[in-house]
C-alpha cells in the first residue's frame, strides 16, 4: 500500500486537529505504531494521551473536497487500538 494520511487526536488534553495537522505514514500498520508510541510518550512530546483516535485517509484529502475518512482508529475496550472501515 502506498502512503496514507491521518489526523490524530490525543484526547481531551489536546486540541481537535485541523487540515494543517494532516500527517503521513507509510502504511496502516505504521499509523497504529505511531499512535502506540504517542500513547506511551516515547518521543517525550505527547504526555497525557487518553482516548486517542485518528481519521485515516488512503489518498490525500487536500486534493479534493472529500474529508470523509477511509478508516477510523479508536481506543479499544481493553486498552488496545481498533481500526474500523468507514
């Protein structure tokens, strides 16, 4: 799969993301890895992450007007991450 785009939300301690916050990852699995790293504050820049989530786009949403995500990632009921198709 080619590059994917996502908007990450770190929970109530973080601002709601805007189009300026669009990030890229190499794959859907990389999005999950990035989210796990942020939840554990491995980079030292993301403390207080709770109830995180992300909207994932399989193509760059800035190229059109469709900001409806292809996948939604949310916190699962047992502490993991859940990725669902939209």
